């Protein structure tokens, strides 16, 4: 495990990217290690939103993480919800019954969630996410995040024509 938690900031708040194999104690230790020296910086910042990627945390684990961030001086919004995708990045994707076919690139901040399999003809760029209860096939480059078998389908897979950066 390179780092159990990666912290990314953007105009919508903080993104915590949590390693799948990290348990809550390791996550908390890493947050404290990374943020304890920056308490003063966060003291007067307006309330921020925190979103989570990677490992799916329980409600109790999310509460522990948010309480830890508050104790480290961050002003966290009390109503935590996924950040809204700006209008120019929203996708008009019809509901799927048998699967989705998506043509185009997914850019940073965009995401697709499919209740069946999905085929993407284009790239999934860094910061973009694809979740599918079925399979994910990407006819392009995968630099973002793709999770097949979302919510328990252990037979699902991700296939990409190209993986990672050039």
C-alpha cells in the first residue's frame, strides 16, 4: 500500500481517496500525520465538503473520519453530500435496463453509475469515475477510477484497451 489516504483539494472541498485495504485506524493515523502541522492554515477557511473515493466506508467510519478532520481544525460542512457536478459536466444518460453504451470521454469530476454493464468508447480521464453493477469495458484509456461489480457482483470485470498514462 503506497498511502492509505490521498488528500486532494478542489473548489468543491476535499476528496479523500482511501485505499481498499486500509482499516479505519490506519486511515485516522494517516490523516493526523498529514494534517496535524497544518491546523493554523484551515482555521479561518469557510466550511468545506468532504467526499470519499476508493474504499466504501460505513456511516460510523465516515463519522469518525469527519470528527478527526474537525479535531484537526477543518471546518467541515455538517450536511455531507457528494459534490454537485457543474452543469457543463453533467451527463444526460438515459436509465439503463440491459446496459449502457457511452460515446465520449469522461472528464475530471464526471461520473457514471450503471445498474448493468457499460461500454465506454472514449477515455476515462483522471478524476472521472465509472461504477457498474455489471462489467465495464473501456475502448480507450483508463486514467480515472472504474469499479465493476459495484455492490457485490464478484464475477464482474473491468476491461480497458489502454491502461494508465502514455
